[in-house]
């Protein structure tokens, strides 16, 4: 009957355990994505589950996506095979060592897979197997029982301990065969306490000592057992037991209570006298070793004091079995229970577990990019265990909570710019809500990697280049430079010139550029008389992907050199030589205009400013030459002794640094007045015929000049309205009314204008330094009289056209 009841109770426990296991499994299925159950003590390498298949991951990409376990200190128990996605046992698992108590032993694993980043939570429940036998703290236990002890009296025996869970824990006790004693059990906190029951009165004269064997049997299949030797000594009479003032005692204490603090003072009384009434106190035999390390009991006074440091996080409640015994023979022993409840204080700072996925983030990362995973824990309970995380100010990152409590992701919250900030030192601070609050912090460094998001920049754009004509072909004329705020290949700059259609007079074809240094070479010699101003574009391009570039316009101004020899326009003979014959009457007075030498120089400025001189003349007292106009005049009247023919050698030279010159010969024949008048009449007749032919063309020319004048006025008005600030240059060819042709050209750059002039310089003009004496700096009066200057230029053009 007893065996049948025990078997039925065992089946009930088994079904209850199974029900709660299923309930726990299905109940937690909601919070964890995948859960596996394995028994403890599995061999290393045993398969727990096909994690990749259950998570729906492609096994072929597992190695590239780096499937791995990133949680807690218990990770070493399991490993995941990145080739097939199998979760297997890495180390031997002992449930009794891993989990304390009879609750479900669950290990939560955090799995991370990258590209894209995914976090999965996997639970592995460790199922207990019956691998531990019941054990007693001592091999034998002694009892001293008076011979007159009534039957039915119960004596507590030390309970057997089994490290397995409730199902495999101690289920029953069995006592060796005897006629005086039997064993009963009582339940206390899921623990069975054995009691030795006297079923037949003792007789010390028949037997002074009884030796018994108590066997503890667990609920495993097959069951395991452990033995305790019980020695009962039969004593004479001590008829009063000590009595505790309370059946049980309760006390509370803070976990930071000082060593030596008195928790409670026990009180038990005995009505006997003498040694039979003297009470001594002691701890029960069934306490764990740790209790003796934390508490001590004064045998005489019954005071329980703190012996070691208490820790609420390890144990919240201690149940101490205490005994009170007298000194009678045999002594009476009574028992009571002291419940000591530990009150938690905020003595544990939060703990931060930082799993950095990458310490480098690209500056073009989108907001929300995960940088690191952060797990926070606090061993305190209640409000002391609540934590609040925070992050450094003024950083473009934030903490984003996950679906699991106290798990956060460090993500980007704004755009990054490496050119502004290339490195961030991030401090993560966690503070609990206890009083006073405790904090912990961890720091991490994040490097911002470069992307090609900055175009090269020229230090000056546009750039003006003043190049002297007749430059050496193939020589460097300019070096351009651009900078890029990016790094490495994104900042490696190459240069090239934009080429156009050669048919469209593209001047860029006359230049070449070193793609690495930016040095520009002229492939051709330039002639100021052919071209005076042009521009081309230089491109700076980086080596990023995709490459970025920027353009710079180079405005080239060709400067004049004295490379043109003066050309004699008059006199010119029939064979092309600079030689002429002039006839004058002998009776002319002093100052008579004999002739005028006309010359032209293609250069401008001082290089085109011509001066006339008479290096050779037959009679220096007769003729003079104006050095500026080239007019030959008589210095005095002719006399009878003067020769009839005079030869004048005219030297025309420019004012360049190295002067260039040309010569003309004028032969002056002195004739009598009648011959002069006859020659004059012939010339006038020829002239009248020419004037008759020219009159018609002159009328047409005057009409054309009038039309051009009206058009010039209209253009001037339009230019005044537009007020363009672009770089401009104007070419002006003018004619001295004294017969010498000259040029003038103006360059405008910024707030200054430069004018290269011919023989006549305007009043107030100054020579610019370094201009080779052919450049004038004219004060800028664009705001005040730019219209007047332009009107004057247009008027000069009209006059020149009319003159020719």
C-alpha cells in the first residue's frame, strides 16, 4: 500500500514537472525567437539545433555574414558552426553548477549576423538529469534518548541533499529494520525532512545503544540513494525540556550591516533545576556551510551576530535552524527557526557590456546605422536596479533601445562630415535610480572614414596671366594648384586642359599641362600683333569614385615686345626704296615746309613711339627735322652760293629698350621760282583730276561715317545700361595729324586699367613699374566717368575711320 502511494505520488510529480516545462517553453516562445531544450552532461560537439535553418538564413552566406554569438560570459558553453549554421555544445554543461535552485535553467544567447545587421535571441533550456546521489553532511548522527521517552516522540534527522532538481531530488527515506524506531518525513520549502519516531519504549538495561541506517532515495529513474548511520544512546531520566519563547523568529537587516551586529537574542527556559535547567544554544545540523560563515550563535546568551559580509544579490532570505538543550542526562533538545530577511541597498554600480561591431563609420552613412551593441545590467533589485543610459553631448550618435530590456544599439542620428570632425570619442554613462545613485561609464572611439564628397578647389579663379610675346616654345609659363579636403585617393588631383574645336580658333591647343604638378607649358610662340587676349580652361579632377572636378579660367594677356622695325611710309620711290625727291623754290623763307617723313611701327607704347633725326645732311644750316613729327623745314633763306641739290638722310627709330630703326633719303632740289611754279601747276592739274574722282567716294564715306556714329551712340547707351564688370580690352589705332601712326591698347583687371600708348601720352598718366616703359596705369574712374571714356574711344574710332 505504501509503495503504491509512493509510486502514484511520483507520477503526479512527473506530470506536474512536465506541465510546467511545457508551459514555460510555450510561454517564453513569445519572448524568444527560438528555444531549444537539451539535457545536461551532453558530450562536447553535440548538436543543439540547426540555428541557420530555424532563423531562415542562407547557409551559403553564413561565413560572409559572420554569424556568431555576442552575449554574456556563458557563451563559451556553445558555439555556432559558420559553415552549416549548427549550434553545438562547446563545453561540458553541469546544470547544478550553472543554475542554482529548482527553477528552469535557461541560457539566453544573442546571435548577430551582418550584411545586413540582424540580432536574434536564442534560448537554450538545460534539462536536469539524475546525475547526483543524495548525500548527508555527516556520515553518522548521534541521539541520546532517555529510556522513559514516550512512544511517538519524534527526533529530527539531518536531511539529505541532492543537487538535482525537484523531480530528481530526494523523494523518500527508508530506515533499516528494527523494533523500536521508524522514519517519517515532513515537507518544508520543497524539502523533505526526516524524523526518527520512537514506536516502542526503550529499556537501557536491555539495550544501551541502537545502530540504525537511514537511506535517502531520490526520484530519478533509476533512483539513486545515500546512507546515514544513526547511533542512539539510551539515557536515564531528565523530565523537562527547554521551551523557546516563540515557535519561530523573524528579523530584517540591511545588506551593509556591520560585522558584529546583533540580529536577535534567543530565549528558551527549562523548569528543571541545576544542570538539567541550564540551557545552551546551537545551530541545527541541516544548515549550509555558508550560514556558519555569515552568522554566529552565542551558546550561552543565544545572541545571533553577523560574522561575514551579507549580500542581497546572493541570498535574500536565510532560514536558520536553532536548538536549545539543557545539561541534563540525557539532555532535552528543542528546535526553532530564525528567518533573516536581507534588505537590498544600492551597492552595485551598473555594468556595461560593449560589443563594438566596427570602430570605423563612413561619412556617408545614413542615420540609424548601428555602430555598437550595448548590454546593461545591475545586480541590485527594485528601484536600485533600474538604470538610465546616456551618451556624450555634441556627438551625432544616440542610444536606441531594443525589444529586450537593457539592450541598446549605438546608432548614428545625423549626417557625418569627416572634413569637419574625423574622430569621435564617445562616453556612455549608465546611472541607476538608487539613493545615492551609482554610475558606470565606458568609452569608445569611432573613426569617420572618407568618401569623395569634395571637389578640388583652385586658390584663384579666374586667373590672369600676362605673357610677353615671342616666348620660348615648350617652356613653362604658369603653375596652377588646386586643393581637395578629402583624403588619400579622393584628394589625389590630376590636371588637364579643356580642348575645343581647332576650327573655332581654340587657343587651348597651344598649351600643355603636367597632369600631376599643374605646370603649364606653351607649345607655340605668341605674337602680340596677331593676338592680344584669349582664355582657356584648366580642369582639376580627383581620383575618387566617382571622380569630382572643377574648372578654372585662365585669361591670357599678351604683352608687346619691340620686335618690329619702323616702316617708312613716305617717301617711297617706285622701286620700293625709302627715297624721295622734293623741289622747292630758291626764294622760300626760313621755316618753309620742305617735306614730311611718314613712318609706322607695328609695336605699341614706347616700342612704337618713333623719333626722327638727321644723321647726315649736306648743309646743317639749311634744314631742320622735327624729331617727333618728321617735318623737314628750312632754317634760313637760300643764297646764291648754296648748292642746287641737297641730300638728307633721315633716321627713324623707336623707343624700345633695344631700339630698332629705319632710314629714308630725301633729295631736295632748289629750283628757280618759275620752274617751281610750272611744276606746281602740273601738280595742281593732276590734283584737280584726282579730286573730281574722289568727291563721289567722299560723299559715300561721310554718309557711312554718320551711320557708324549713330550706331556707336546706341552701343554706348546699351553698355552703360548693362554696366558689365567683365574683363575687357579695347584696341585703338590712331593717327597723328603730324603723319606718324601709333597704337594704344587698354587692359582692364579688377579695379585698375592698363593702357599701352603710342607717342602721345595723356596728361596725368604714370608709368607702371616693371612694364618695360610701355605700360601706363590709368586711375579707375568707372563709377564716375566710364561713359565719358567709352564715348571718347568711340569718337576716336570714328575720327580715325574718317581720317583714312
